């Protein structure tokens, strides 16, 4: 079985590499025509998609997956429309490939151009969310990259149906048939083999829980772009509009608690805690959110059912209807808390004090930092990137939501007139 799997994955990787080289000659019009056809095929096959997705949902129910995980897994008419809309937004974006980032002419007459080019072959390892199949395939096609998709077993029926929709389009398109491939097995051994294919695959992007991402990062011979977890924080400053703060806090926690840009910690400046917390916590509890609180917050919330919060809770990505509360004495302490317990994903301050806001924006160490807005906007579609292939908390090459430009590297093109030395 191991030899068979190795040969299977090696074949997928080799064909992806061949496809990536062919994609270098594809025009923007050819890529956009293909994306348009994928969006149309999505919409015309929604009945099949929903039927296949229901098979995954039935298994998830039998396996007693959490409500948050089932939400990540579920496809609806609205979410299918969203996938198609994301693909069409990509069509409207300029093709990053071939853009001249910088150009200069040297004293000897050589013209040196720094030009944007595709990375090559990108492997995407993901769990639960079948929309990733479409988002990542579309982004890779538009940016001229071949993609190898490896979804989780909990979404295998949905992913196969989505991959088939893409394959049907590629067969009749001017782009190579192997530009998008879904690994046809969810066995862990297949993933192990893929992570060794550094001769053919140039970048791995894992999307899922911390356990999956750490496994990929620790076992890959291929460069990995990642974020381990999304411990996002919302800080309520002394001068915050408390009504707005409550709306944002409840939405950022309870809207979709199973996504990586939902808040996990709510930090409140001491001088407004007694006024703000009871009302906010009452609404959170009405939305079935379990509250963990430090000693000071627990004292303010006498009469509410809360659990103790300590370092373990403040550092945890709940991905569920659970929230930790922390009271601080100042914006300095709030920033320090976030830099200690946050994961570098997304952080927000609610305040009418511009000085405090600018300090927060400058000193908080994260890929996305907000002032008077929800962390839930950390998303490629919301940033105008036409969806995203992932969110990076790394510091090299890409940080934050990764769109088309982040899926490119560059090369130097040098034009001479006979120079030699």
C-alpha cells in the first residue's frame, strides 16, 4: 500500500509541475475564461453539491462533531453563491503575473526588471471547509500556479464534487488539465509522501487546526506558509463607544465561532468594566456563549454563571461558543496582554481616543490590527483580494490574508545590447 501511495502522489506532483510550466504561457484572458466557466459550473451543479455535502453532514452528525465544525463543513445556497462570487471577483482583479515591480538601467546600459512570476506548484492541506477547494483552486489558476488539494475526510464527498466541477471545466479550457488536482485519498500516509516532494512542489499551505498545521510544518521538506491558531483579541478602551463595542464583541464571538478570525479574548479597561461587562455578558450568554473570567471580572459579574480564566484559557483558540474575559488597568497593559497571549492573527481596539488607537495599531504585533471594527473582516474577500488561499502569521514572504500577489514570487529579467565582461 505504501509503494502504491508513493507512486500515486509522485504522479500527482509530477503532473502538477508539468502543468505549472504550461501555465507560464497562459494569457490573462484564458485564465479569466476558465474562472468564468468554473463559476457558472458551480451554480448549475448546486443540487449535486448540496446532495454530496449532505452525505458529509450525515457522517459528521453520527461522529458527533461540534456544532462549530459542522458549520464549517456545511454548504448552503448562500455559500455556493459566495464561492461563485469570489471566483468572479478574481476575474475583475488584474493579473499579477508579468507585472514589473521595479525597473532600472545600469551605467553599462543593462536594463534590469524585477518581474512578478508564479511560485509554481502549491500544495494546500485543509480540513472541514469545502469552499477552500474552490477558493484555492481559483486563486492559484489566476496567479498562474498549479495546485494540489488535499482535503480532510470529513468533507471528502463535498470536495470530490467540487473538484469534479473544476476538472470538467479544465478539460475543455485552454489551461492544462492537471492545473488543479485533488488527492483522491484522505489517508495520512498520502500526506506524508506529498510533504517529501520538494523536487516538484514549491510551497505548502496548511489550513486547519493547530495539530494539523504543526504536523505539516514539522514534517515538510517544502517551505510552509502558515498560522498555527487564531487567538484573536478585542480590547475595549476607556473611551470606547460601549454600545458599538458590545455589538462588535457579540458578533465577533457568536456570529461564526468556529472560524479563525472570531475573537477568543475580550479585554476591558478597568474604568468601564462595571458599566460594560454585565450588559455585554448577558447578551453573550443569551447567544449560548460560555464565559471564562479573571478574578476582577468574576467579581463584577456576580450573579452570572462564569468559569475561572487563567493563562491556559487566554492562550486557547476555542473555535466554539466560549470566551475569556480580562480586565486591565491601561492601554499599555492591554497591548502587553495581547502580545503575550495573541497568536499574531487579528486584534482590535474599540476607542474614541485617537492617540490610544494609533499606539495600538503601531505596537500590537499581529498580521491585521483594527480600530473600531471587528476582527471578522480578516478575510481575502473582505480585503478585496477575491478570496484567500490562507492567512499567514509568518514574517517572510507573506503576512495576513494571502491573495494573488502573495502567490507570486519574482525573477530578474535583464535586457542588454551586447554587454560582456
